[in-house]
C-alpha cells in the first residue's frame, strides 16, 4: 500500500488537476465542436453548453456539506469514477433520436459531479500545502488543468475528426465519449491510493447542523476584508475570455464564406493538441515559478493580467485576415494559449491568498471559484448571439474591448501579503 503522506505533491497534483480539467473542457469546449458537426446552431450551442456550466457557480451551496462527511480525498476519487460512468452513458445517448436533449441532461449531471470534485480537490490542496508551497505548485496545478484542456480540445477532437471520416459523426463521438469515461475511471482508481486525506471531516449530527454550517460559511465569507473588491476582480478577470473561448472553435470550423477559417475537425484538434498544449504547459509552469519568486504583488498581478488578456488580439488578427496557412493560425493559437496558461495562475493564487484563508478554506475557495465561473459563464451564454449579430471579425474586436474591465479591477483590488495569509492560517489552524 502506498503511504500517501510521504509522497511529494507532484504525485497527486497532476492527476487530480487533469481530472478537474477534463470534464470541464469536455462540456465547455469539445461538446461545442461535437454539436456543431451534428448540425446544432451556434446560438443553441453557445447557450446550452454555457448554461450546463452552472453547477461550477452553484457549488458553494453544497461545498460546506463536504466539510461534514468522510474526507476530501473520498469525494475526489468517488466523483472521478462517477463522472467516468456518466461519460459512458453520454456516449450511448448519441445514438438516440432526441440525442441533444438527453446528452445535455447527462452533461448537466457530469457538471454537478465535476463541481463537487473540484471543491474537494481544492480542499485537499489548501489543507495539505503551506502558502509558500501553494505558490510553488500552483504552476503545476494550472499546467495539468491546461493539459486536460488541450488533450480534450486537441487530441480527442483530432481523433474524433479522423473517426468521423471512417465510421460517421455519431459513432466517432460515441467512441470519444467512451474514452473520456475510461480515463476518468482510471484516474479515480489511481487517486484513491495516492491522494492525502485533506483532513478528516467532522461528522454532522443533524441536517440542521449542516445548514447552520452553511449559514456560518456564507456570513464569514462576506465578512472578509475587501471581499467586494475581490469578487469584482475574480468576475471581471475572465470577462473577455468567457466570450472568446466559446466562439473560437466555432469560428475555426465555420466556412470561409461565413467569415470563418473553414478548418476540419482534425485540424482544430491538431492546433489545440500540439501547438496549444506546448504553449499552455510552458505558460503555466513558468508563471508558477515566477509568482513563487516574486510573490503576488500589484506589479506581478498586472503582468499576469496582461499575459491573460492581450493575446486575444491573436484571434482578432485571424478574424480580420482569415489566413489559409495553418502555421500562421497555429502561431496565433500558441500565443494565446501561452498567455492564457501564464495569466490564469494569477487568478488561482489570488483566490488562495485573498479568498480562501480562514475557518472554512475549502468552502470559501469554492465560493470564490464558483463566482469566478459565473464571470466566465454569463459572457459565454451571450457570446453566440453576439457573434451571430456582429460577425466573427467585429466580435473578436469587441473581445479586445472587453478586456478593459480586467485591467481596471486588477489595478484597484487590494492584495494581502503572504505573511498575512500565514498568520491567519496559524490562528485558524
């Protein structure tokens, strides 16, 4: 039996955050391409594949109850296995006549399971690592979340594109969804052995105690110093991304007569799976060590914000010039993905040091990440209507304008020092 207490975080952070990213990206990204190929309209795709992300916003409502039962480790591996089974069921629904309704319903359940998993995984991370180690490993955390993103949007989408030509669209995506399921089950079995416990929860003696805890979590959350500034920051940091990320694969796939790039499914997978993957991982790891050395200062955060938002200009360039050279398109994707991987670290570390510390680390981090997802979800829901109304070129120019709120909130938000965080951790330990 592996003694997980002796294992370095490097043994469980990659697999846990890969398992965190895989279902999220399957729902927010890969499913969009699948539905596009199955004949669903852009506006329907953008709306429904954004709406099903709601559990990642609502997870604070059940997050506190995870503090009261079993261990955080238990919820991590059990939801990974459950999510894997659901992907298997999703694969079967694609053969039904009303596949869209059935598949959206199952994706919603996957979202609930994934959101629960993320809350528990964050709890393990926050309870097992000191603030200094959190800063050190946040780059690896982001890197493997992003590896899942490019694996889902790259490797598996490329595979789907190849299979579409051989066995048809529905059969191809059925195979891909089965692969999602197998991977998640395998990750659950592995993490069952290597994850640290993340603290044993206090057993609730009644349902009332659970709701009393939830009330206390909410009250203490909004009593945090500068909480409203912090919430504005985590909502608006991703305002432009929420719009761009949802439409980009649809823009890549759309015919040139419609202002798109006319790429095949396999070409899109190649862009994300090779160029995006390398850029993502590099950006995340480099940013993690950068922040670990420099600390989360105003200057550091502004640099991270610039890396996160300014590369969306690459998509505006593609929409304006509509190049045919795949390497030009790949270069733009690599620039944007490196910036995304680099800049996302700032948001995660901000929540760890400014939102999570206190009596309910896991629950308060869940509140922060849930509201962060709201800042992603609402722009995503309207992005399809905006792109239909404006056209791809004007839409991506608008995305650049939409980055302005991120810079404003980054400049204004109050920051806490690592010393403050460590002192509070000692008091509440």
